[in-house]
C-alpha cells in the first residue's frame, strides 16, 4: 500500500514538473505587420507596408536610409498600428557608415505609447517619450571615450534626455560596442519577455547569424502595453549614413498565456485570409515591377553584394587594425633593442676600462674600477694561439723571400745566357720558356705555402688577425705577382737595351 502511495505521489510530482516546464516554454510568432525587410522593402510608390516614415528618411527596395551622411539630418520610421501583444522580440539589421574616424549622432529603436516625431531632438525622435529607447550612440558628447555605446533608456514621458552626458545618468543598462563601418551589417536583438529586457548585439564582423553576444539583461522592466515600434536616426556636425536593412518583429507567448487567450477560429480565419491577400498583392507588385524595370532588377541583384562589402571602409579598417598590431610588435622590439643597447654600453665601458688599464692610463671617473671587472673573455690559450699564428706568418714570409731571391737570380742568369743569342729586337723563345718554367715553379711554391697555412694549427680559423703584423694570403700573392711583372718588364727593357748597344758597335 505504502509503495503504491509513493508511486502515485511521484507521478503527481513529475506531472506537476512537466506541466510547469510546458507552461514556461515560449510560443513565437512572426508579426509581418510590424516588420519590414528586403527585397521590395519599399513599394513602387516608395511606401513601406504597415509603416510610415518621414523627415530625411528615404526608403528603397533594399533598406531605409533614416539619415544620410550630411549635416543635421533627421529621420524616422514608425509602425502604423500599436502592437497587440505583451511580449516581443525585435531584430534590427542596420549599417552605420561614414568616412570619418568619428561619426554622429546615432540611431535609436523605440517602443513608445505614441509615435514619435520624424525630426525630433533625440536621435531624430521626440523627447519625453513614454516607453523604451534602445540607443546606438555614435558621438561622445561627454568626452569620456566611451562611445559608440549601446544603451536602453526607459522614460515615463516626463524626463528630458541628457545629451551632454550621453544619457549616462538615465540609462537602464548598456554596453560599449563599436557598430560603425563594419564589413557586414550589424544587428541587435531586443527581447522583452516577462518584464525582462535583453539586448543582444551582432558586431558585423561575420555574416554568421549565430554570432550574437549579450549586451545586457535587465529584470523588472515595466513598459506600457500596446506601444508603437519605430527606428530613428540623426546626424550633427559630423555625419554617418544610417541605414536600416530590416526590422523583424516576433511576438512571444507563453503556452499558458496562449491557452488563456485562445484566438477564435473566425478571427484566425480572418487573419490568415488577410495574410494571403497581402502576400498575393506583394507578389503581384513584384511581378509588375519586374516587367516595368527589367534592367533595374538585374542591377538590384548586382547591388546585393554591396550590402556585405562597404566600399573601401572595410579595407581601411583592416589596414588600421594591421597597423595597430605592427605598432604593438614594434614597441616590443623597441624594448628589446633598448635592453640590448644597455648591455652593449655596459660591455663597452668594461672594455674601455680594461684597455686603458693595459695602456697604463688612469681610468676616467665614472668608469667602474678594475677590481670589479669580471675576467676578460680572452684567455691564456688565445694569446698562445695568436703568438703561434704570428710565428707561422713570419716563417712563411721568410720562405717566400727566399723563393723570390732565387727567381730573381735565375732570371738574371737566363738574361745573361740568352742575351747574346737574341737577334735584333726579337725576344729569345728559349728565354721565354725558361721564364715560364720559373713562374710555374714560383706558383707551385706559393700553393705549397698556402696549403701549409691552411693545414697548420686551428688558430687561423679560431683567432682574428692581430692588429699590426697580419698579412693575408691574397695580399701576399698579389705582392709576388707584382714583383714578377716588374722583373719581366725589366728583363724586356734590359734585352732591348743590349740589342741596341750591339747595333751601335
Ligand atoms: Ca552622444
Ligand atoms: Ca560618452
């Protein structure tokens, strides 16, 4: 008996829980009478179905330009009818673009008991509104470097918006987000459900529909029932283009509410009939438009790409971002270079101190005393290597000197022997052959010396040339070649002179 009772109790609890979950689930319905979107956003006559716009606003098939990028422009678009549901979600897709680094003034979404002005004081709409404003404020009036800013301001129709402080004292909540000059259109989802106001923002850096981030959530927000929906914008001394691409309204109903407010079948039929008629009318108008403007339709298709690619702005922004990154890297490098230079200066002053000590000069004031010097990087074995290297160089030079003397002697004897045989101004071929042989001999000797130099102690590679007595191999070779050339010329000169002397006698 007890177990049956327990089971029954559990069942009741579970049913209770499920029914509760069920009552909390949200029923959503798209409200076409409170929405506009492209293509064919505006009709042939320029009107936007179920909406009214004014001021400097211009509607096209693709968007509503609420305020163009000219000074002191204002415009707004308002739903003709107040809404007939309590909870809602509005998705606005918009673009705020301008050539300036800073833009103005901004754009605002409205939910108010009365339609506002088209050329009002608060971002194009009326001040002292009764309801909600979600403001996208581009311009930093209070110079606190906190704009562009997104904020919600609730007003009961008595307060005047404080432009000077950017509404800082009046806002319900907000978030710092840049919505200007984005590669893709920016979006905001404003949800008002069960007295909780939630604003999500899509920063327009991607075209991904899911990339919304929470801007803020505020509870216990009480808004008047049956408000009008509107969007407005304004420019000031600085000016951006303010374009709204779509405004999509969805009514939110709890299933509990749904059951309480069951729509009568007559009303439902009437509504669906109305919707069908509207769709039909729209299709008809689209068809007519296509027939009348076949070129423009094609153009429109081309324009489609323009939504997602703002001209040059994206490139510029990317360049700026890239430059920012380069700047950061440069700053890091600068720091590192400073460190290296510091270390180098330190080493230099140490070396100078050691050098002056070695020269027997007194160390200048400001330099560290030698007692604090760390051991020099040049060790005993390095000095030994240097000395050995020097010795090898001297020996090599001595050997070369011997060779050169021998070559000189040989060429003298050759000249002496071949001089008599030379006839007229001609050079004796035997003399030339011998000279070539002796040059080859010298070449071989020099090569032998080079080989010895390269195979002799590792020092050659290890240590740098000492300052005074260092002769490079190439230098040496050049000297030898020079000497040989002089000798050759001298031999020629001598031979000619002898030939001339013979002619005389
Ligand atoms: Ca402002
Ligand atoms: Ca500010």
